[in-house]
């Protein structure tokens, strides 16, 4: 080995560099998270101390605490999670729409036969699937015919 050669391989150097980058990113994320938490607690403390020293405001005005939370999270005050009833209603509406779409047509016999032949060939030639190219082409042709028929029916 010469004086300029390194004992590390390219992959080892790349892996070490990636680990260093991940470590720095993790450290920075932890620092940012702790700063955000400290900032939130400062704002919360300031909001609670200022709201306790002032007279209670009307319920239509958002509190300082709500303002602080909305400033940090970027969401509007009093826009909490949807209620259980509204979620259940939305779920039932989506289920109804899904049931309306579940109109599955029966596959015709020619397509079913081509599919069965393809499956049988692939099971027989499990180590050599390329030997089933004829069956694949037959199945593709039948599916293409079904697709054309479906599109013609949908366009009308």
C-alpha cells in the first residue's frame, strides 16, 4: 500500500458519512423540538398569567392561550378534531357510495377459460414461466376484448 491509499473502501466511507449526517440531523431535530417545547411552555405561561390577571373575556373571543396554540400549530382556534357523530356520518356516506360502485360483472366463459389455462400452465411450468407465452397472449387478448366492450358501454 502506498502512502496515499486508504484502508477504507468507498462503501465504508459512504456509510460512515451517512451515519455522521444522520447523527447531525437527529441532534438538530432534537434541539429544534426542545426549543419549540420551551417556546410553547413560555407562551402558555405568559397566556395563563395574563389571562388570570385580566378580567374574564367573553366566550366568543379566543383566549391568549388559544391564540398562542394557533400561532404555533398553524391551526385556527376552536377548530378541534371532528366529532364522533360527524365522522360516523361521513363513514356511512362513504360506505353507501362504495356499495353503489360494487357492480361487478360476471366474466364471460372465454376469458375465464383463458385465465384457467394460463394458471394451469404457470403451475405446470413453475420453474419456466416463459413457456406459457401463448396462454399469456390468449389471456391478454380476452381481457383486451372485455376492456373494449366496457369502454364502449361506458361511452354510450
